[in-house]
DNA sequence: CGTACTGCTCGTGAT
DNA sequence: GAGCAGTACG
């Protein structure tokens, strides 16, 4: 039996179709828990084994670094097994230690190392390390390969500085946070400052586009990029340089994108350019030996705040596909069988998501029947809620020996909700790990150390230089720094060039000039060694010679000891990076540090209770899930409650939470909760009323607990009830008796006049994709949204 | 020049 | 509750 038919045997027919697809485009609509990661991994293995594709010609985009790491690990397992059979005629486990090591290093060298697997951000930063110097922005400016990646804090700082210092604007009228958000959105749509001005006319728009302009100038001056640029620049570069695009297009014959529903415009443009070589006419596309394979689920689209746009997924058939109806298409596969959750959990999930109007009709089909009731717990307050959850964890673990602490996840809408759970877990001495919130790389001492490293690699990085110029204190004070900064602005050269010029320093600094020159000298000395010494040695040189460690040691406080421990942790991280990475340079370490998230080192086998937001939980699964804080204003979040489309995204978020559970699901809400220090009375989440009451039971009586809520909601009908009423109304006025056709003109109460571009489903269950002028296409259920003919 | 204190504002999600 | 700007004081 060949090993390849062996792995194909583990797939259902749809998964198999996805895995065996070779050339051309394919959309895989993959519901939660339908085995899409398996399909993606096996597809890569199949391309290499069956079609002889060279791993270096495969590009796979994952949503997190963790997913990338896991996919690589799975591929290594597959190939280790296959080659063990081929070369030794045995299962891998039965080989001797030496053979195992030899084989694994061969698998790494031949398979996972040459593969390009990672997030959009990490893959793009890799492309930029090759080609960024060939890029020119709209004003002809350029970057070097040593560019820094500014994190959100750096960016906020720069923008705030521009608003308050450079442009002397009122911070209240021009909120740095809001403007940062608008600039990010503009970049994700591919808009330059000039285009931004066109989109935002009037006084405010003009000022904001000036801020955007100034911000770009700062990035260029610092030889730095923000997160959005990491994707925007390669896309622009490909648009402006045919031969560079040609190179990457020819390199990446097979492109795979996971979580396609959460891609945004620029990411789509990038994938399209790489797939089509910038050729607009589908008839000119040459798919021989090439494929573009995307996997996603519109019902799990939860990143619209990052400009993700799931209509990109809905449009795949139009953009790349054969545009045939579902039954005949060769360019779409649906994975609807769910292998993760018990039947009743799936029923609840299906029932909830049906309340959304913007979706492709898709029902998760259970493969695992039965299961315990879903428990709905009404807590008095957040402390009562945390007590219930933690008690339940202990109880379940005791009753069921198969469960360990790692089997449990507590999921919430916002990071701020974690505290009561942390406190209680701590007091019960239960191990837990918390994802999100305050990251390792956000700590002050880590950011200081990173700033030192960044200035060594990229001397133009003035933001980093300013961070550490007087940290630890070395007598270079505010006014001295100010005169340096003014001079560098005046001459339009990086601050670093002033500091390394003895005459300039002596002229500008007076008393502090000796200290300044010492500082500049010490950095220059280390800088001359960065190509010779390993990154970890550079870090240690910097920490010792800057006096940073010395200062902390002298303080001797508990806090200082903590910081020293964190710096030791950073040293570990660098050493580990050196051991694992194919390019262990300092530049690469800095890039990986910028792009890391703490989800990346969440281990499933760590026997720790997981705490995280619903966003972070995407793609994960747990035997037991607690979905907490299900109250109006918390989940759905207060900022989304008034906008119907935002509310649908909140519902998808809740859906993502429910579908994480394999065996048991607990839903909790509190009667009152402290919000920003004051007590607020909370109303149960409307999503609770959208779940079938017969599936929910009370943790103590075991009986349906939601009867009361659904009765009392008669006067104040839930959204579901309202929609049922709306459905009746449209039926009686005969709107659904109309049959829809592509090209029909319609009038929608909110969006105005539009044209039907697609029809999803048949019979009563029909959704329409409608293009309204000036906005992205909408998927609309004609039974729920009132549509008129013109 | 550096630090400690006060008072003010702000508050979703994250690569 | 935290982070930040402004201010008073050593």
C-alpha cells in the first residue's frame, strides 16, 4: 500500500476533491470544524508527492504564525512517515534514534525549509527583504532592506507627535487614535494621501490627509514600515514593476490561502497579482502547472475592523471561478460535515447564524451525535460568574479523568473581562495561560532592548534612538535632545548622523556633549560587529555596555529583578531563534519579534486553562468551552449594537465561540457587572434568545432555563422573532413569489438602487448578491430585507 | 535635570 | 483603572 493512498483514505469525498485538485482556481467553503486544516496540509503533501511540485514553488498563507508552525509540523510528520516506508520499509516510530534524526533533518531541508508558509505579514516582509530597494512610492521615495517595522505603539507615538508638535492641532478635534485608524483603513484600501483627500473632502479630510502625508514622510525618514505597509508595498511594487512581479509569479506556482473570508482589499490584490501575473483578462490566464486555492467561511468573518471584507470570498467564483451554479461548478467545493462538535452544539450554532442576512446558505452537518445539554448560567455579577466557571472546571475534571486543565477554554468578548477569571484561577492555584492583552514584546525593558537592536541595524530609526538615547539615564537631557532633533530636522538627516558627528555634538550639546559622544561611540563600536557576531552576543554587549543591566541590578527592587528576568527571557528567545531559523541574523530576529503574537506560543498540551478573546479563539478547539459575559453591550459589544451589519459580525463572533466546543458548552451572563469602576445592570445578550430553548438547560435544576426569557420577550420581541414576523409580512405581500434573475434591478430601503449579480441557493432559501453603486456588494436575503422592483 | 504627584481622559477586536 | 500630560519640587 502506498503511503499516499493511505492519507487520502482519511478524507471524505469533498475533502478529497479539494486535496486532489491540481490546476486552476478552487474555492473551498469550509464550515467550522470541517477539517480544512487537514485538507490544506494534505493538499500541499499531495502537490509535492503526486504532482512532483517543488516545495519552493508553493506559497501558503495562514492566519497566524502558530497555524503556519503547525502546518509545517504536520507536513514533517507526513513526509517522515512516507520516507521511512520508502527508505527503510518501516514505520517512522520503529526506526533507531540516528535514523530518525537523519530523516527529520532531510525532511526539513527538502520540504519545510523551502516551502513558503506564513502569515501575509511575515511572507510579505520576506519578499521585501529581497526587493524593497526596487520600490518607489508615489513621491519617488525608497526604503532599504534594513527597514524597521513599527508596532502600534511606535505608530501612535509618531502620529501624536505630528498632530500636537509638528502641526500644532487640537488633540480633541483630531484624535490621534481615530486618525491612526483612518490612515490604516486607507492603506488597506490601497489609498495614498492624495487618494485619501479625494475620499475625504472638506476641512477635516484635508487636515487628515496632511497628517497622513506627514506620517508617510516620517516612515520614510526612519526607513520604517507599519504593519499595513508590509502588504501594501509588495502589492504596489508588483503593480509598478513587471519583471519583479514576473519573478514571484513564476516562483509561486501554487498559492494557498487560509481564512480567505478575512482578507482585505490589498491582500486580495496581492494574491490576484501573483496568480495572474497582472493579466486582467481571464481568457489570457495560463493555469498550466498552477493553482490558486482559497479556503474560508463567510460565517466566521470577524475582522472587518481590520478592513477584512468577506465579499472577496463571495466573489471568488466571479473573479477566478467558472461562474457555474453550485451543482455544476468545478471551482468550488463545500465542506459541511463537522467533525468537531456534538450535535446539539452544532444545532445551536446553526440556529444562531441563521439570523444573519449576509451569508451563503450552509448548514453544518453533525458527525458526532448527542452530547450533554448546553448549560446557561445566570450569574449575579462577574465574581459569581468566575466562581461558577472555575468550580465547573474542577468538577468536570474530577468526574472525567480524560480531561485535564488544557481541555478548558474561557472565551470572552474583550480582554478587560479576563481579570476576575485570572484572580480566581490564581487563588485556586489552577494553571492557566492567557492570550492577548499585554504581550511580552510590549514590556518596557523588552522594548528598550529591541530599540537598541533596531538602531544598530537601521541607524535611520530615530524613533528607536529617541527611546534609548537617555535610557538608562546618562545625562542627555530633554533640552539637549531637543536641539539635536531640531538640527536633524533642519538638515533633513537622521538624528543618528548628528550624534556621530563630533563637531555637531560639541556645538549643540555643551555640557552633555561628552556623554553624548560616549554614547554614540559605544553604539558605533557594537555596530561594526553586527555582521560578525551572533544576534545574542550583540544583545548582551548592548545590555552590558549601555549600563542597562547595571542600573537594574543596583535598584534591587522586585520590579527590577522582574525586568532582569524578562531580559534573560529575551536572550533565550534570541538563542532559540538562532538555533531554529534559516537566517539567524539580527534583522530577521527583529522582524520575527515584531510579527510575533502570543497566540504563537500557546501550547495545547500544556495542561493549562486557556483564556482568550473570541477573536483569538478562531481556528482553535477545546473539549469544554465557557462563553462568558453574554450580555447586551458586552457581547454584542456596545459599539456594534446599533448598526445591523456590525451586529451581524458580533453574531458571527458568538458563532465562532460556540463552534470551538467539542463536548461541552457553557454560556454565562451576569445580572450586574463593573464597567470602568462603576456597577452596571446588564440585560442578557439577544444572541441567547436566538438559540433554541430546548437545547439549553439550567446548571442546577437541569431544566430549560430560558423559558422565562422567551416568554417575557413576547412584548419585546427578539431579533429572531422580529425576523420571523418580517418573513410573514414579505410572504403575504408576495415579494418572494417573484423569481430573481442575474441582472434584475432592485431598490433596497437603505442601499438604494442596485443590480443582482449572483443568486445563491434555490427555492425558498435564496440569497442575492446585489451591487449597489459606490459600495461593496451585499448579500441579501430577499425574504428578510425588503426589496422592491424599480 | 529628574522625579513624584495630581488630575484628566479614555475605554473592542490584533497581524 | 490605567496611562498620560502638566506641574511642583528636590
